C-alpha cells in the first residue's frame, strides 16, 4: 500500500448506465443482500454488490475487464430482495449492454443499435437492399397465380447472397469484439492479485465444450429462483433458434442436392426448390422449431410482464431484441400460413417484412442483445479457464 | 371509581397508552395541576420498557425508573388510569372531546393482595405473552413481577371451566369475580395524546432470515426477556432448541428495517440494542463470542462512546455486510449464516449457537388505527395534529427521546385546554 490508489470516477459512464436501464443504480447502499441471495455468484469477490459500487463510481474498466457481468443471468433474485429498490439485476443488464457497445466493431453500430433514435435508419438498410433487388428483378408488385416466394418474388440466390453477406459482416463484428474482450479479460486477470484468476482449469477446447453443454441444459440459468420460468422460456427460444438453423441447412441440402447433384425426391425427403410439402421431415422439423420459438418468445414477454414489479420493466435494448424475434417468428409463420391460404396480397408484404427483420437480426447481431451469446460464452469460458467459476458449476 | 365524567367542566387530558411515553406525558401534565387519564390495553402500565432487561447506554435496569414513575402516579390525585381498556370512539374537537372507552374484564378486583393462591390452584397453563411465548404461565397470573397495578388477572380462555372456579375458591379475599362483564364508558376531555408505542416487526415476514423456521433464531426483544432475571430462563442465556448455554452468538442488524420490502425506515434503536445485548451475553457467559453483522452502525450523539466501549471487547467482532440467508444445521441445531463481508469481498458461511435478529419497530398504528381524526405519515406513524402523539407511535425512538417527546406532548396538551 505504498502508493495511493486514486480512483477517477467517470461520471459520463455513470449517466450512460442510468440511461440504459440502470436508473436505480444510485439507490444502492452496499448492504450485500444481493451477493448472498444470488445462486450463481462465486464465493470470492461475489457479484453484484461490487459491480454496484463500481458502477456508482463509473469504473468502466473494472466492470468490463472481468467475466462477472456475464456470469449473471439476470434472474432478478437480487432485485427482488434488494432493500432499496436499486435493482442490481437491471443495472448489470445495462452494464452488459454498454459492454456490447464498448466492444462493438464498427463502433458506431454499437451505439446505434442501443439508441431508439437510430431504429428507423437501421431498418432502412435492409428495406433499401431488398427493394433494390426487387426493383432490379422487376418484382415490385404482387405476383399473380400460386404463391411462390422463391420463384416469383425473391430468388433463393439473392436471399442467400444478402444473408451470407450479413452473416459474414456479423461474424467479423463478433470476432473483433470477442478478441478484444478476451484480451481485456486476460489483462484484467494479470493485474489482479487474486488467486482465482491464476488457476487454469484445463485446455480451452474442453472448457468450450463444457460451456456449450452447460448452455444446452441451462444448468446455470436454472439456479435462478425469483424468475424461474425465464429459464424455461429461454430454453424454448434457444432450441427454437437452433432447430431453425438446422432446418435452414437442411433446406440448402435439398436445394443444392437437386441443383448440383441432381438428387430428386428420395423416399420421404423432397429434394428440389422450395416450397416443400408439409409432410416433408424437414418441413415438420422447421414448423415445430418455429412454434417452439413462438411459444418461447411469448413466454418471455409474459414472464417479463408478470415479473415487472419484482424484476423491473426492462430497457429499450431488451425490448428491441424481444420485438425483433417476435416479429421474425410471427411474420415467418404468417408467410407460410398466408401462402397456404393463397392470400397473395398479404403473403408477399408479410414475407418482405420477415426478410427485413431477419436481416436486422443477422447483420446487427454483434450489437444487439443477440451478442450475449458470444460474450456470455467468452466470459464463461474465461471464467472456467481462469478458475473464476466455482467448482460446482464447471 | 366514577367513570361517568359528563357534566364536569372539560379540562382533562386523555393519554392513550401507559408505556414510558404515556406515563411521562401524564405525569408532566398532572404535576403542574391538570387532570389526566391514562388508558392502557394491557393489565399493567410500563409498556415495552417493562420488558427490557437493561437500558442503554447506562446499562441500568428499567425497573427503577418505572418504580419512581409508579410512585408519582400513586401520589398524584390528578392521574387516573384504566388498565385493560381501549379507546373505541373519539368525537368532538380539541378543547371538547367525547371519548368512548371499553374495559375488558380481568376477573380480579381491587381486593387482590397478590398472594398467588389462585395461580397455585389453577391447573391450566397458557403461553406467557410477556415473554413472547418463550415459557408458560398459569391462566391465573400476575403479568410480571413488577406489574402495576399489582393485581392478578384471569385469562378469558378459562372462563366457565372448572379451573376458573378453582381459582375463585382458592381466593381468600373475595377478589375473583367471574361475573365481570366488559364495560363501556365515556370521558370528556380537552386534549388527547396518542402514546400507544410500537410492536416488534413480525420477523416471519423476512422469509430469508428464517425466523420461526430455524429454532435458534430469536428477535432482539426476545433477547431482552431471555437475559432478564425475571424472564423465561431466569436470566440464563441459553438457546431455545436444547437449553445449551450460548457461547457464540450473531446479531443481524436491519432485520426488516431500512428495507422497502418491509419497514423502509431506520428503527433507530436496533444498533444500540444489539451493542447493549453483546454485554448481556458477555456477562452471562464469560467465554462467549459475539458478532454483529451490519450495513452501517448508527450510534447517534453520545452513543458513539457506548459503541467504542463495546468495540474494546475483543470477543465482540463486527462484520460489514447484511445477513441475507439463515439456515439450520439439522444435526446440531446450530444456525448457519451467509453474508458477504463487504470489506474483504468474500462470502462467509458462519455457524452460531444462536442468532438474534435486530428486528425493527412498527408503530402500533400499523395494526390498529386511532378511532378519530389522526394524521399519519407514509409509515403509519401518527403526526401530532388535532390528536397529539408521542414516543414510538410518533417516530422510532429510544427511551430518552420518548421522554423528551412526552414532555413536548404534555405542553401541547395543556395548551389545548384553553380552546373551546
């Protein structure tokens, strides 16, 4: 303790947290009820009490160069028991949002996604892209006859080109963000004198597999008490998405298996161009996944409404992400239903909206709450790698 | 006693609540010549103070102060008191109130000499309310040793049974009257002072602190009875589950206070009460250790000296952090406490023989409102207005501040006498 430790409060950062859903931050009086009622916090330097005081002082680097904010699943046990209404769960959510923004590449998109001012601008990008393509193809009107999105409206090749570009863009963003985050985590750990940050628990690939298995089972998430149903809802959304991703690849196999290898319908599998018949296994699988996603996201919304009193109302950032998913899944299901019902005047516009929102989700994934999947994974892997996670969870 | 005061000039002061605040208000007014009525719902005067083992910071027993006050009441013809009585209705305005009072029977009249024969003869036991149910008492009982008036009461639950008859037969002084009925009467007074004090916050509502589930978790007011020589264990500090002498005790501060899920305000006395209670255990069991878990210790004014005195005892330790989880070690009955030591940034899981919850004060008016035109703050404390208030029903306070607010209330009550 030879040198004085001068703390420089970053008041701008404090304001940012307060404007991102953590407005109750300053009510905290450091009683540490939160650290005790939390079922997923470590024994040593437990969160979220220390995050609350770091946030009150605006100690951005301490908050970011640490896996703890991502070890929290915002189950709101802390918020429910908080004697002051300081809502630690909401505050940590706000810090996570700012962390995503901090590591965002390109950084202006990090700010734009978190700010309602830019919502229309962000939506305009896919709208313009898809309108341009449709204009170029001369498809800027409702096609006649039997509905076929691929043949008469938006060719598969165009869809794929646009989405692969969006996905690559997102991957680049994720890669840049995660690399920088990992670097900060390591430097944070090196600066620290705590022994937990020095105990390496095993080879990273093993840890990554463990972490993914943990996600599949929602083992950590299920330790939350106040908002127990959230982990179930999240499970539906998670597997709904996973199922749809598998179905998308499956559909590509059908398409290119036919186009490049000339495979025709074999057995129950209908190779060829979409739409596929309802009895096709891929179609059944995709429809079940879509329904799971729909049920999950509805439950997420209902849980949020029911828990609002105890857990807080959530921020713009939370609701933007929920709304995007809800829009995607409803327009997706409606596109199919309207096509089958042969209501062309509605089917094509709905499908258009669907494409716009899927693009939104893909292209802006590293900047929206979707980014939690990358940063939480990184944080959990680091936590296991550095020994930050308690044995009981690793 | 002539209960009907109608026709008399309206000059009296009604003090509702016969605890230290009410008694002080009454005596301050009576001793400068005003007629005062004290109404008390218990069979005895003295209120919560009568239940305390010692006062802080002097660590003297409250019995001596109460004794002096009871003498002052006895010697002053201006003070009349009604025990086992509650206010039913208030009408009128300052300067001219009509108050309806209801007296419930205690089934013992003023012939009682406290010989105790009725209790000997009684074969029914009831939980001892004065000791928060930690022991039992006969259904014919003196509420506590120091009870004023010194008079036994019969618990209404035995009425009409052979036990009641046995008590009556055992009494040589014709003091037991099983035919007593509730009585309603009215008083005309010029001013009313509400002094109904406080109730300990119901610690069962703080579910994570497990009061009522873990046997060796008690509240601070229970600790007062446990330490008192006239308490359930005759002053031995032993734990409820197995009677083992308590050697390692924890005090959990802000149990329900400063908590918007329970009592949002600071109850003012709990820090001092816990500091005081560490001296109880250190004195009773010299090898004992005590730990106080706190958010911040509040020892206003001169009480800081008391804190320093307790802190000088190396067997008393202080941990900054609020206990938020209490569990029972089923095999030993020990109490497991989880807390984050916020200065060290570590979660602690500690084991204690017994845990005392420093439960807060809830104004009695949270449960029972003033049956008249009273004003309340957002936490149900009575704000002095047309109906005056004093002591812990007015704000959370210690005995000293109760005395101060009582003197102020007496003056205001006297000032109201001039109004017509």
